[in-house]
């Protein structure tokens, strides 16, 4: 049958997020106010449960993931039946990547960490396994138009600058090969941080009074010290304040088409 060129209606809006952030900055609160979220928490990441128990976050469905196969099983089950979930939250990829390495250590190297690290073979196999995991998340996202929010702890790495002096920059706390895949995968790669300002200095050359305040902001554009990007054209910097219930709306209003626009 001849192929026909035609305009296809746009699919339902669903977004893939990777949110990188400093410890305690509020990464978990961001997806808690998304549409019908379900948290898959690494066994060492119980932040959502702690905050929800204290009444600081709304009640959401959640599950503790015990190991790598358990995580893959959850993704397969949601692909087969999304059970009303509209936003899947992975908290956090840093722990899940470690589980992936442990799975490869056990299944490919007989439990020997020395054999895993020999010539980097284990890291290569782990990166390939993690790639398949991202492909499963992509399938879940596409087939069910489900938002996916991957939380990642931050780390500093040394950037080799071909145009000048090397410097430190923020990145996800993942192996380099895994981080390269993760940062390319989402629609929105966001960095949440505390931004300090000095009070009392009106000009750069003036000295402040030694007082300051920390403001929570999300960076959505690439910078010299931060990996970030936005396929939906988010502003470079979004102030999110201290009301955790307003973080998701503060981002989403820049993504969702406004009434009266084409």
C-alpha cells in the first residue's frame, strides 16, 4: 500500500523530566503535585514517605523497590496496565544505577566485583543494561502518554575546557556513560538549587553586610556550570519559592499550551 503524507493530530501532552538537585533542596516535592503520581522509591530513599507522614506532602501511591529486577518488573507491569497512573516518579536514579551494577556483578561476573571492574567490562555492561531500562521508560511514556520524572542526586565534576582553564560543574551523580544517556533522554533536564544572594551590596564592587538568603530556583538552560535543557522553551531560571505545592505549577505553566494560542 502506498504511504500517504498527512498531518497527524498531536498526542496528549506528556513530558519526560530529569530533575537533578542538591541534597535537601526539595526534589521530591516537585512530582508530588503532578497529576496522579506514583512513586517508585529506592530502598535507601524514603524521603517521600517521611514527608507525607509529616503531612508536608499529599498522599500518593508509592512502592519501595528492593532491587534491579523489582524495578524492571514494575515498569513492565505499568506498561501492561498503567492502573490510572499519570506520572511515574523514580526516586532516585542514583540508587537504581547502583542496583543495576549489582545485578550485572551477580549475573555476569559471579558476584566478583574485581571481575566487574576488570578493564571496565562491568561498567560497559551496566550502561547497556541501563539503556534498555530507559527504552522501557520511553515505551511507557509513549504508549500511555505518562509523565515520567526521574530524580537524580547532584555531584560536581571537573570539566576539561578546550577554550580555557578547567573548572568544576554540576552533574548527575551517576557513572559518566550512564549520565550521558540520562541527560540526553528527557524533554526537560532541570537543575534545582539554592541560590544565595548577599544583602546590602548595591554594586558588584561593594561589600555586603555579611547577611544573605537562600532562594530555591530551577535552571532550565545549559550553563557553564550546569547541565540543563528544555525542549518546551522553559525560561532559563524559574524562581520556585518555599511553597512546595507551587513548584509543579510554576514549571508546568511554561509547558502547557495556553488557551487562545496555537
